[in-house]
C-alpha cells in the first residue's frame, strides 16, 4: 500500500494530467480539420490505442482513471461540437455514424453508472435529442394531416386510418433505428415511447385521439383484407392489428377509448360482421396493456356471441322434445348480458304481430326452464326481420329492423294509414314513429311516402297519411334497410362523452374515499398527487374536477377539513 501511494504521488497524478493535456490538444486538432463522423472515428481509435498501451505499462487501478480522463477531454468537452451533428445524422439516417457515437457515449455511461464522479449521464443528452426528434416527426405528421382535411372538423374513418398507419410506420422505423444504431438500448425504447406520448394525445379536428384509434380498430376488424405497408414490408392482418393496438399504450384517455370501442364492438357483434380471431388478438393485447378488469366487459360481449349457436341449438332440441312448432320457422335469438353490453334504446310499448309474439313467448318458456335467475327483455331496436314483399309483379326480400317490419306488415290489409292511427296501432310515440320509418320514406329504397289529405274549403286541417308505393322497383332482390332509430355518429360520440364524464366523477369519488380511509389524515397537495397517480392509468385527471369532487365529499360528510390547519383533510368515520 505504501508503494502504491508513492506510485500515485510520483507518477499517476502527473501521468493523468499530461494525458488529459495531450487529449485536449488532439481534440482541438481533430475538430479543426475533421467532420463530426471523422472526428468520432479518430477519437475511437485514439481511445482504444491509449487504453491498450496503458494496460501494458501502468498499474491496473490507473486504467479506469485514465479512461475517464481521456473520454472527458475527447467526448465531454466536445459535446456541443458533437451535438450539432446529431439531428442531421438522425434525419439522414446515418446508421454507422450514430452507432459509433452511441458506442463512444456508452463508454462514458459505464463510468457514470460506476459512480466515478460524473455530474450527468453521458447518454442523457443524446436521448433527449432523439426523443425531441421523434416528437417533432409525429407533430409534423399530424400537421400535414390537418392541412389535408382543409375545412373538415371530423375526419372520415378511412382518412383517420392513413394517420394511424403513418404513426405505425414511424414507430417501426424508429424501433429499427434503435436496434441498428443504439444496440436495442432499453433507454432509447423508453425515449421513443415518451416521444409518442408527447404528440399522440391531441385533438384531430374536434375528435380526441382515443375516439379515432377505437374507430380505426373497428375499421380494421370489419375489413379482414386490409394490409398495412411500412418501410420494412407489408404486415399481415394480425400484425397490423397488433401494431395499431399497441398505440393504445400512448393514450391518456383510456376510459374514453374503452367506452367507444365497446359501443363499436357491440355493433360489429350484433351486425354479424366480425372476425373472431382478430377480435381475440386485439383483446389479448388490450389485456396486457390495460389489465384483466379493463377487458372484462369486452370479453363478456364476445363470449355472449360465441355461445349464441349453442343456445339456438338447445332451443331447437327443446322444440322437438316438446313437439312445438314455431309460426315463423326461421327464428334465432342472441341472448346478451346487460352487465357487459352498452345500453340500447328500448321500445317496450311496440305492438308486434301475433306470429312474432308467439315465437318470443315460446323462446321465453324455453329460457325460463333453462335459467331460473335471469329475466329476458327484448331489444327490438337491435333485432331484424326478413320480409318477402310482392310489389309490381316482382318479389323482394327486405331485411329491416323489427319496428319497420311491424309497420310494413300493417299494409297487408290496406294501402294507406293515417299517421296518428299508425302510431297508435304500433304503440309508438309520433316522434319515434317518424324516426323509425324515415329510411323507408327517404332512404335509398323508398317503399313508403307521405301525403296530405283533406277537403277543400274545410276548416279541418289536412291529415298526414303514409302510403305504400305500389310501383316500387329496384334492381336488387335482397335489400337491407338501416334502422331509423340509430343515433348519428356525432350524437353517439356525445353520449359516450357524457357517460365517460359521469364515470370519471364516480371513479374519482371512490379513489378519494379509498385514499382517505387508508391515510385518515392527509395534506391537500399530497392528496392531489396520490389521486392523479392512481387515476393516470385510466385518464388524465383534471385538477378543477378533483377539487370539485373533494368539496362534494366534504358536503356529503365523507371527509372534513382539519380544524387546526385548512390545508389538511381528515376522514370521517
């Protein structure tokens, strides 16, 4: 130990100082006559040469100190010179130069992790530049897309799909850069994710990104043949679903995505336009990112549809066993659990024809025998019927919602019905009837028309009649008529926002009470911080809303302000 002290005092200190001076001079020479890539090559060669010689001629304890001294002069002191070239290298994708820079900085990172007195992580600046670069790329994609929309406030789904595809392509491109240039560093993957979170949560027109992502997934799941092409090649349908679903991790308003995706999933499942394999791919990815509770309702909806065939087969066997015949033989039922599915508009007062009513009653008898603790409620607005219509000496097959089917069946006995009488016979409010028959009056296939009837000179105002169009003609034989009671997409989005707003208030109340019950006594700032931390995985909490919910809970006597310090709260038993 005494000999080592003499070695350090007489040789090592001076050796390190002279080496630092030598490297400082070299770095100035290199900087004056070299480009940044050439500088990095020369520095890398010089470091390797100096360390190789040091291992042969100096004590082993000197080598780490020597490396630190050399790299401090060649890299740390020249960082501003190196930094100016990082963005051009990223923009021009100079992989070899970026890899060399990363290797140089990684050496300094090892010294930092070993705690040899460095003030900051050598890679932190490079990470910051990379993150900012990706964030700017994403922002530019959004800006270009908004310019392409021109005066539109809400993009169409196919237009939104191009934006989502550009995000996927950007993410894949930068992940490939991380693998090639930064040796798959976990820090750079995290920087990439942070960059995406920085630009992803924005409004596109008047639509939040959570709504757009949910509708783009709906578009992909409804069109099995959609293929996404990136710089690395074409992605299969399942790969495309996985990449788009991964963008969910960048969302702040995950609860809004969940509500929107649930409504769209219900439409796909009930409309029989879904791919079971694709649905499971998305749910499995959402389960990984959001947890089992997040997908419990969505999985329940998919399970209800999966067991529909089994239920209908059991019903057919029950009919044979009880020697029962259905008035309408082609009859199938989809039983859904209201615990999982979004709420639908109900028409409990709708008067349905006797043949339909008999079918429903028979199925209810079967279901009551099979399950004793469940109650059936018929969702007429989501049910469809196929009618054989003979008009103008031609036969058509109309697939219509049940409320429209009930309306058309009344025209078997007459050609026209007064509007008020029609509403009364169907058991519907006039406003509901008007919406219900709107597709039959002014849709693509007009089967009914309005007409005014009254006596000239009479003081009685003319009455509105609904008439069947006898000379109806269409090229198609099989005609599908949409529901008139379905809400327009804008109103659906508003209703979803309203549901999410109510759910957020309830979730916030539960979180505050849970925290107060556990802590009993807590400062205002600490309570806000804990609330935001717990709710961040579902949505970005609004400070004003948190304060209003705290006031509500104080009024409801769940908690109270501390009598001695108003900045603290106490939980009330």
